[in-house]
C-alpha cells in the first residue's frame, strides 16, 4: 500500500489533535509544531522520491476501487506542491516561535496552523473533485480563524471581505460539482477526464468549466475578483500572512492546473483564451495596485495577485515549455513571496511599523537583513541569476514561440514594475536614514534578542533556496519538465487511478 501519499494529510491532522490535547501547555504546542512540520516536510520528500521513481503514487482508501471510493493520488505536480507545503509549514513554524504572542497561542494558533496545512496537502493530493471541495472548506475554516485571532478592527474588516467572497466561491464550486455529476455520474477526476469527452452537449460542458474557472479564480485571487486579498492579508500576525501568501492562493492555481489539463481540455481554444486574458489582467492590476501602496505588507499582498497572473500564463499558453515555466514559477514564487513577508515582520520587530514612511536605516545598522531582502526581492523581479529570472524567461520564451505578443509585452512590463516596487521598498526601508520621529533603539541595539534566531533561521534558508534554484536550476527544471509532460499527457494519470488504459 502506498502509505506515503496519505502521510502529508495524516501528520498535520494528528498534530492538530495532539495540540488540542496539549491545550494547557503552550511550550509543548510549540515543540510539537516544529516536530510535526519537520515530519511533514520529510514525508513529502519521501512522496516526491516515490513519484520520481514510479510516475504516480495512488492509494484507494478503504479498499474501494476508483471511481467509487476515495482516492489519494500524487503525480509530479502534486508531489512538488506537497513538498513546498511541508517546507513553508516548517519555516513558518520556526518563525512563529519568535513572533506569535501568548494571547494568540492561547486561542488555538498552533492547532489551526496544523488544520490549515492538512487542508492544503489534502487539496493537492485528492483525486476526487468533491473531496477537493471538502479540503477547500477545511482551509477556509482554518484560515478564517487564523485571520481573526486577536480581534483587532482591521482584522475583522479584512476577514469579512475574505470570508464573504470565499463563501460565494464555495457555493459556485458546489453548484458546478452538482452539474458535473448530473452530466457524468462521477466525481473522480480521472473518470471525469474520460466521461466528459463522451458528453454530447459540449455547450453545457463549457458552462460548467467556466463555473469552476470563476470559483478557482476567486480562490487564486485572479482578476477581477481579487480585491479580498489585499484587503485582508496585511491584517493578521506576519507568520499568518506569510503562510497565506505562500500557500492559500496557490491551491486555487493548482486546481486550475489540474482541471484544465486533465478534465476540461475539449475546447482549449475557448477556455484557455479566457485564462490568457485573465492572466494578463491579473498581472497588470496587481502590479499597479502595488505601485500605489506605501505599507510593506500591502505592497507584497498586491504582488501576490500580480504573480498569480504569471503562473496562470503558463496554463493559458498550454504548451510543454509554458507548463514547465508555470510549475517552475510556482515553486520560485512560493519561496520568494513567503520570505518577503517574513522579512517584513523582521523589520517590524526592529522598528515597530509596516508604514514605509516610518521605516529606514536598516542597511546601515543591519546589512545582513538588507542583503536577505535583496535576494528575495530581486528574485521576485526576475533579476539573474536568481530563480525568478529562469521562471520568467521560460514563460516569456513560451509566449514568443507561439507569437502571443500581448502576453510577452504584459509580462515584461509587469516585471519592470515589480522591480520598481522592490526598489521603492529598498529605498524607504533599507537605504534612507531612520526618520527623526521614529525610535530606532531596537535597530541600533547590539544586545542579544533570543527571538531573532527563530526569525532569521527560516529567512536565511528560504533566501538560500532562491539563490540555489537560480545558480543550480537544473534539478528543478527537470522535475518541472517531467511534471509538464504528465499534465499534457493525462493518460498515465487516468490509468494509474482507474487501472485501465483510456
């Protein structure tokens, strides 16, 4: 039995239960968080190794064969996303040791974190579209609770926008599931890939495809229904913001990649053209929103939207090179974006604000922190030899090959504007002197802060990966290439799940 595909879901669920049992001992909750996320990362690396060896890893829960039972399945894309989930979970767990206040721990921060990670991993590894909905709801529940921990006014305002639009997305998702079942009599994704191709009413299939596209587009913060993200992601504790920035929107993007390479491929000229325009507009609106902001985390939140457009572009172009670039970009963006949020929290610890006008002097007093910011910021902007350069190069080259000139112009323009935003943060936070009205005691102090170790360790590790995937991109390139080949040739996925050749 392929138990390795179940462990990334089982471990955080078990850790969440144990955290509740340790409710009165927050010290042991912290230790358990680091141990459990470390085990999660190890289990996902085992899963990736098995997937590289076997191509697909499938587990039929309860012994019920697909499409009648619950299926867990990992191909290279889902295995890579599971590894990233473990990596970001472990990094945020370490960071949380130095940043999460006692009052947040008291109200269940660590159990909610484990529940969120379980929902993310379950979404990546499920082979059934209804169970994808279930895991989405697990994530929504955990993320809403994490978003409101602390009960501050800004948090509540952001949470209302967040949950309202996501509930609308869930209702649309559930409606699309019902219509899909009515058309095919199945909800197993491998079975759907076969049966939808036999449906005579292609117009209805396109309607259902659009419903899924809108639902997942909302969860991915794609144009035009993205406004909930910059209204909410800057309000909670920075460890929560980093966890959301790295993983939550990427689950929506993953769902788009899964369904629009496996299930809805009968009319790509229609569906993927819509995705192309949505990707371009998502890039533009996100980066323009970032350019107008002067709050550290709000700038980064708008850039989440912008970067989602690049990832969607790989799916919309729908060529081997484009999908390769999309998978590569997913990995790069999750790492770089999470790290930038973690660094914003580090500057807040030193200067007590996220407002760029109230920050400054970090380069003079703490040059190491400034360098760590530059690595992730320039990687996000696509400056060589960092990981973002190769990710953007692959996507732009794929667009040039099929003469999608609109996508080329937009991608290049947005890249330059991203660089502008990163330079704005650098100039305001790191380069200019500390404003006279700001107390810079903590910035200039050389006294040992025991919490700084837990902040710096994950930041240094993630920054190292941004450099590593740039100067030594070949391993990630090969995995992304093989993942793209699997997405373009879903027959192997169908055969692995159903046990029959389509």
